[in-house]
């Protein structure tokens, strides 16, 4: 047992470092807000962190394929707008709205994937142009901030439903499904295509199909993030998605996902997203202007990447 | 014989394609759209194309060495906002312009430093500095940027030299200098070499640091210049005024026939790309479409154009 733990620890040194950082942040958080471990706070925090965790999961999926998704924020905003503009009255309507928003996000992801896979266009250019396209579609669906989410749903989501933290459950289900996928050949194919496209093709994988599937899956994660954000805030805003592009990349990078594809674990990304979320909240506690958030997020990204490059270079030499 | 060779070379050259598509689109606009056949319209078009064009020229320098600058939108806003604030405050227009350009160059140096020394991928480094910039501008202006009337910038953006808008003259000047830098100078050869094969170029002694600093600082400086001209044009500054230039400058470069992976392309193609995109934007505006629809159509057009002639050979 002990041996297994040391072996696991040796293979995951960067994850352990991230975990330690997270613990430090949690202790600091407890200092400012002593109700941290109460059910109410856990529910609120999970509602607040869900969009970033799921968006980062989407970004990770694309990055594992060796790509990058600069349209993530736009797709998130699109899903949010579709969900909130559908006039949902009862539970059935809410499910329809969710399915609709999810379908739109998956379709957007699949289009990105098809352009990357079949057109031979680099992912940066495709997704940058796509961010323009999806941002425009969002503005057509919802020109001004607004939309409507049933108040009961917002209440249950943010304050717990019979004592259950719905957002936490949603994240757990999404990550559980990812874990399940990882054990199938489709999950393996994702890593294979990202790690070595030629090798994967030569081994008989349909690399283009895998890419489209990966981008569509990323769209599903992003769509869920958008729906979560709409329920959390009770309405939709066509431009609110923008910061998620950078933050999802930052969370993935912090979590140890390689830019060149095929390397990294989803659990790292989740830890990375939690670190970024907690750090942002801590910043608010210290009382400095929320305007500094963007500055801090940018700095985190650069420092994380520089540290990672520095450490891996040390290890390689 | 040599004539045949040059025709074949022209047909295979992507920058020539850019001007070809531009000519066809322009002809179609004159024939089918209302108001595109007047001299005033032509003048207005090249004037507005200059704002994008100046940014795109800088972007070309960075893309050629297989970098990318996603912080140009932040720098455009930075230089306009800072210049407006300084000029409307105690300092004069000259101080404002100097401070704005110095800050822009500083951002470029930070980008280059991150790419060279910290070895952060250019896309992430510049995305991060862009985000930091927009946060810093929020803090600096407290959310409400000021407007300013700087006579020098005003005349630079709106006045004409022998009927040609000064902004366009400035753009051509900038393009000429960048042409020399990229295609005639030693630094340009280095940039091409780094773009074509990073490791091979390093192994043959190409100075990565100096080349990267030249490219990123020039790019940021040009984005700063564009911000200043834009400030002169509109008379006000805003935190989001640079946003369109992020995608459009990269699209101009790629539509101008430069490979987004670097090492292949021509600076003059970018001039054609910027003119083409401005023309398309003007066409869409003339059709009275809503903001969202316009963005959708432009996005689809850009993707379509990329599909037609900017595909990378599968490696």
C-alpha cells in the first residue's frame, strides 16, 4: 500500500505541488471566511466555480488533441444565451432549453473540429475566426443582457436542493463521464491523436473523426459551463463568456496539460481551475478593486507557464 | 520563356491572390453596391483601412518568425486611452503621444522577454499581456476613459496631403519601412529563418533574442501608432476600441498570403489583406445589418476565404 502511494506520488509531482497550493489557499480562505466548510458555502462556491471547471475541462479536451480553442468564451456565451432566451416555465421546458443549448454548443464545437480536421487550417486561426462567428450568433440570439431562468431553479441551484449541492453533483457527473470515456478506446484515441498524429493514423485510427469528436466533446463541456453560468446568475449576458477563454487555458496549463497535445490529466485541470477560482475570491476578500482580477489572472498564467517550463527544463537536463 | 516562368510564379504566389480577390471584390462592390464608385468613398475606405493596416503590418513581422501577437487589441486601447488621459490632464499632446508610444514599446518588450527568456508560447504570452493590459486600463481609468482633442493626431487622422488622407500616407510609409526590415535587412532574413525552422535557425547562429525583440517591439509600437491615429479619428478613447483589431490584423496577415506558421509570405500581401477586410466590412455596413449579423457574415467570409487559399499543406 505504502509503496503504491510513493509510486503514485513520484509520477504526479506537479499535481502534488498544485494540491499543496490549493490547501494553502483553502487555509487562507478559512482565515477570511470561517464558514468555508459549512454546506451553504460549499454550495455557493461550487455554483461559482462550476463554469470555470467545466470550461477548463473543454479546453483540456482540445489541448489534449494538440489544439487550442480561442472560441471557447464565445461558445460559452452562445449556450448561455440560447438557454436563457428559451421561455422556460416548467421542469420540462428547462430540460428542453438545456438540451437545445447543449446541442448548439456541441454543433459549434463540431464545426470547429471539422474545420481543423478537414481544411488543414491551424486551430489558432480557425478558433479565432470562429470566436467572431459564434460571438455574432450570440448577439443575434440575445442582443442585450437579459433572458429568463425560472427563479425556483436559480434558488435551488445556488442555495442547495434538499441539502444537495446541485452544481457539485453536476461537476462530479461530468467528470465521472470523462473518466468513463478515458477507459474506452475513444478516450485512448484522443490521447493517441494528440500525442502523435502520424502514429495514430498509421495504427489505423480515423484521426479526423477523433478530432471532430474531441472538439464536439469540448463543446459539450463548454455548453454545460454556459448553462451553469446562466442558472447561477439568473440571466444571460452575450459578452460575459470572454474571460473564460484565457482562464480555461490558464487552468489547463496550471494542471499540467501540454500545449503539444497528448500529455496531462483532467484531475490536474480541475485542481488548476479550483486554484484560479479560490485565488480570485481571495483577492476580493483583501478589498482591492475587482478591476485587478484581470491583471492577476494574466500574471498567474505567465508565472505558471514559466515555472512549468523552468522545472521541466531542469528535469530534462 | 522567362515570361512564362514569372506568370506561373505569380499564379502560385499567395500575396498576388490577395490583390486578385481584392480587385474582384472591389469591382463587384462598384458594380452592385450603392455608393462605392465615388472618389470620396474610395478615400474614406483607404483612410479607415489604414488603422487596421498599420496594426496588420506589425502583426506580419511577428507572424513571419512563427510568433503571434494577440495583445494588439490591448495595445491599441492602451495607447489611445493613455494619450487621451495625459493630453486632457496636465501634460500636452506631445507628452501624451510620447508616453503612449513608450508604453506600447514596453509591452512589446515584455512579450518578447516572455517568449525568449521564459519560453512561454507566443500565443499564451500575448494573450496574457493583453488581459493584463485590459485590467490595468480598467484600474488606470477607473472604468471611464476620457476623450481628448490632440490637434496633431486630429490632423493626422482626418487631413489630406494632395487629396490623399494622411493616415494612408502614414500607412504606406510604415509598410515601406517594414518592407525594408522584413525583406531587405538582415533581421528580416533571421525572422524568415526562425519561421521556417526554429531549431535549424538557432543551430545556424540566428540570434533569437534580438530578432524577437525587434519583431514584437515593432508590432506593439505600430499597434500603439494605430491607437493614436484612431484617437485622432474619433476624438474619444474607449477600453474596447482595440477589440476588432485582434482577429482582423491576424486575418489580414493570413489573407495576405503569409503562412500563420511563419517563414513564408510577403509584407505587401498584408496590405492587400487589410484593404480586402476593410472593404468587406464597409460592404456589410452599407447593407444596414445588425451588429450580430454583420459579425456572423464577416466571420463566415473570413473562414471561407481562409479555406479557399490559406490552407496549410498537411505535414
